[in-house]
């Protein structure tokens, strides 16, 4: 059996070697974001490349009150690597000024590197980095806890990896700090309720078939096994095509002569031959008395063959003589030419299932397909902020219309009560370039009132990921969406609601 260990497995194995008096506390992630020209606090992925650092901050309030750095045995940063455009190492450094996930753009100031990882080369896996020295300082000096920054290690500056953020709800792989404390472990808490199963992610594109490996050398011929019992005669299979005649093999040594088998049964009587012509009838002689049969004399030696005499009259058949002894086996004749290939035997039963092979490397993402034709029910044309309206009761008979100023759509809560002053704006933004942003400006008919609206942005192309603030200000009349995919363009739909 082959075992495979990720860095997380190694971290767990090391934890198991700690004294049984130690126990661990998990510090949850409260902020994660990329440094970029525009804020990406709502992104579902964090990119770590030379041009963009990853910022993290953790909540240490779960630690017992009154502990000091002398109570901490070890602190480990654990994160989930989604993709690896370019493998390499990363390093962790402390952030030395306060920052906010919802507003930060350029990276805040940072101290010297305090930890470095091993080479990260396996996607869809957890990795762990020892950040004990950073956490020791934060425990004794809570004011210094402004989080940490991850960036490519100085020895591998071309490193490029993508990790899941806490906003990636479909995968639920946020980073966290595992802090091992010294001292006796507390009583085991009650098991928490099982969380709901996350939605299944979309099927990735099929990778290209790898090249066929070279044929290995012919192994040595194994020794001949004992002959198994003869199985029942299977049905005759269809005759396969006759293969090419192989080269004549060397003549094997003559085996020892087997014991003589028992006398086989007498064969069936052959068919009666045609009746010969009727001979002339002879005169009838007087019948003599039949004498008794004498004993069988010993077989004499065979004399030399005399000259062929004239054929005498056929005498009556004498009694059957005893079977003579079997003569010795003659010398082995020369090996005959190879006979025609016999009919293909019945197919044997299927052998046991072999072990599953290791998963091949993920194939490159295919290019985005051409945009499909417009489906029924959606007429062409239309302008920003227009909506579809039924013309009559005919299926798919719709048109683009501009909502009247100040109009609203009835919205009901779960008790069936109408909610007043609800405003909804929906639409889509197309052709957002890789690592770029796209925006839409709302018309005066869509000006929001009351609370700031909540906007939900959904990718319409599977190869893209989006980053967008979940709320926009009441004074903002536009929505901006960032495409965090570094290769493919992106189309998105948006739905904004406020009351």
C-alpha cells in the first residue's frame, strides 16, 4: 500500500508526538484580502504572486485569559492551496500597522520575514507554516497583532499560487491558526452539530490525454505451473483471424514413454461391402462329421516369406487368436509442420480489479467557447436598466420596457406581508477582461432610497471568479465588479435590492 502525506498530514503527525498534557486552540480568520489597486475584500480567492501580497488577520480571543508566551508550545498557520500556476516557497512577515479588509488596497507596512514554507507544488491540498515566533509576540503584546502578510519567498520570487478565502462558501476552506498550549488538557467538549454539506462545485474541463509511455522490456519466462484440473467444455467461440505463423521453435527433448492404456472398445462394424457376382454352383458334397477343436498351439517363429502362391478358396474363419504383446515404441519421428490455428477458446473469467492509478495532472483550461445564440423569450436590443415585459398571453412574446419613475415591485416576507418601498435592479456586465474591472451606471429610475442596497454578483462563465463589495452606498449610482481570473474574460449578472 502506498501512503501520501501533505504538509498538513505532517503537521498533524507532529502534533500527535507532543506530550499528552498539551492541547490546541484554533484562532479563526477575521480578515483576508489581496493588495491591489482596488479593494478585493469580497474575493473568493487570494492570489500570492510577486506583484500582489496576501494579508491575513486572526482573532486570538479564544485563548484562555491570562496566558503568556511561556504557555504557548507551537503556532501553525494552515491554508488551502487551490491552484499553482508556478510552484515555489512563500514567506510570512508581521504587519506593523492597522488595516481594514473592506478598504485596504496597497499593502500596509510590514516587518522582516519571520517564517518560510517548504516548496508548494501540489494543488487542492492543505499546507502548514510554523509561525510560532509571531504568535508569541502577539500573546505578550496584543497591540502588535495586526496580522501577517504572505508573499513569494526571496529564493523563489516567481512563485504563483491561489488559496481559498473565507468568502469561498462553496468550498469552505478558510485559513486558520492552530495554537498548541502547554499544561493539562481540559475536558472534551460536546460534539458540535454537523454542518450542512456544501454545494458541489462545477465540473472542471477534461484534461488532454497524456502521451503513451514506452513499452517495458520483456520479463523472464516464469517456471511452468502444475497442470490444473480440466474445466468443463465451454461453448465454441467464433473463429478468430489466423495470425501470422511464428518461427519454428527448437525441437523439445523426447519425453519418456507413457504406460500403455487399456484395450479400447471394439469399433462399430463397418458397412457391408457390395455383393460380388454369383459364382457357379458346385456339386454338393457329403457333409463330414465336425471334429472337436484342438488346443491352440504356441505361435511359431515367423518364417521367411515364400513366393506368392495362387489365391486359394476362402476357408472358414478360424477362432480369434490371443492379442499379441505390444511392441516397443519406435523412434520419435521428425516434428511435423505447424498445424492451422485452432478455434479460439472460451474467454476466461475477469480477473480482480487492479488498484486505481494515481490521478493525472490537471489539464490546461480550454479557451472560452463562442457565445451561444439567444434563447426563446429574450428579444434582441434593449438598453441599460430596461426590463422584460409580457406583451400578451402568448409564450415567449416579450419586449424591453423602461420602468416608470418611482415604480416598485411588490415583495413579500415569509408571512405573506407586503414589504413597502422595495427597489430591485438587475442586469449583467459582459466582457470583463482578465485581472480587470467592469462597471454599470444606474439610471435615475433606479436610485435607491432608505438603506444601502445589497448586490449579489454571479459569474456567467465557469472559468471566471469575481470580487465585489456586498453593499454599495445610497449615494453611489454605479456598481463595479473585478475579475480576479488572470487568463479568461468574464460575464456576470447582478441583482441589487433595498427598502
